[in-house]
């Protein structure tokens, strides 16, 4: 046991092998009932995690769920900022993650000290932050948004409000373009979404001329400009469920295809591969390696040992929760 603990403290996850013959999914569901735990999973996690979860959703839906659950334990299968958001909204609950190493390149593109300095250089500006941020950045923020509600929330701010928007440049740029606002944009981005290119989408459109192209708002401007539907993961999912169309080109992390295909077994989805390489073929790295750190084995061990858990410094938490609550009130 002591060795196991030493290992997981070092590694950020529990690597205990699973005994032969264990049906992981049914054991996980059993532990959830016995321990009064709820599993929340993002659409980008692997299919078997989504299938074992109580609830799957986009960042906004996951935050709402964390705020309203009466479970004793929340297991967040996603990335670290999502677990932090859960802890901020449910401070009395134990928030577990299968792997503490599951970070986010977008959240990492803005650190709190840099943002504090930028704020000081721009007195009188309000800070609107994307939910993909650390709690320390949220503590410097006036209102949080997700890609599911960014326009709706920002539309409620006075038209002459001076705004710093971060860290996702592409989302901020898109909101500026459709609202006519001139928010100051942080130059951060997601390494997965920035890899999608116009060239790959044009190639897929030529192969599938009847397909609807859908892109996540973290994609670059030219990709959004040639897409038919742009939005959060939930917006894309809703669209393909409700549409009469049967073919979809999807420019976001490929994990979402699991839920799209589950809801629409008769429809066809083409994941956009990232950037065309020299040889004319795209590589298959349209996956977020952080989301994929969530495995069924780690989820099982997390529930069994109730570790790793996510905590937020109480001084930071007291400030960081306010802009999230403001978002939930405004959306
Ligand atoms: P959604 O809010 O659309 O789920 O996006 C979260 C995210 O991390 C996208 O990369
Ligand atoms: Fe972060 Fe990008 Fe992964 Fe989303 S896909 S969690 S923005 S690194």
C-alpha cells in the first residue's frame, strides 16, 4: 500500500493492475452506487469512459451538472481545469480525477502573473475569460464564458465596455467579428484545434460534396469561415442530431464522433485530419492527448482509492468562483 501511494504521488495517477476477469464498467458503476459518486465525462474522452459515465457534456453542461449534483464524490473525466471548476462550484464535495497530468494547452497559454500585469497595463478593462483557464486566472476574471455561451454572455455587457478576452484568440476574434466589439485578445490557443487547416476541409468537401462542415470555435478564422456550423461540442452534436442531412465533416477533437455516431447510427461523420503534410496526407493527431489520459483502468482505481483529488487554494477559490457563478446566472 505504501509503495502504491508513493507511485501515485510521483506519477499523478494510480497504476495498480486490474485483476483478471474484472468487468471494469460494471465494477465502476457498482462503486458509484456504494460511494454515492457521480462520473462526469467530456465528449473528447475515449468511448468506454463516455459509456461508463453518468453524464457527458460540453464544458458548460459539465459545470452546470457539478453545481447541481448532490453526490458525495464527483469524478471528472476530462482535464484539470474542468475538475477545478467542479471543485469551485461544489467545495464540500470530493472531486477526483483519473490522472492529475491531464492538463490543457489552452489553459497553459495564460498564466495568472502575466494576466495580472496585462490588467495593470489596461486600467478600466473588464476581463472575460474562457472556461479553459486555471482557477488563479479565473480569480482575476469578471465573467467566465464557454464556447457554448460566449456570445450570449458578452452580448449582455454594455456595448461600450472595455474588455480583455482570453486566452483563446480564435474564439475572441470570432466574437469580435460577429458582435462588432473590439475586445483586446490574448494570444493563446489550443494545439489540437489550431492544427485543422482549410486545405484539409476543402479536400474533404470535394470528396463529400453533400456533407455539412462543422467546426469548433477554437479553430482558426479561415477554418470557421468555410464551415457551415460553428460552435461548441454540444452545438455541433445538437445540429447533427436535428438535421435532415446525413453526412458531416467534423473539425474538432475526434472523441466527439463517439456520441455523434451513438445518437445518429445511420449518419456518416468524417473527422478532419490536421494539416496536410509534405506527402499530401494528414497525420491522425486530431486527438487531445490530455483527454485521452482518462482510461477505464485509472477511473476504476480512482474510485477504489478515492485519489487523486483536486483542491483549490481557499483564497483563490473565494475569488475564482464568482465569475463562474456570474456566467451561470447569465446563461
Ligand atoms: P466545449 O466547451 O465545446 O466542450 O470545449 C471544451 C474544449 O476543451 C474544447 O477544446
Ligand atoms: Fe484543452 Fe485543446 Fe484539449 Fe480542449 S482539446 S482540453 S482546449 S488542449
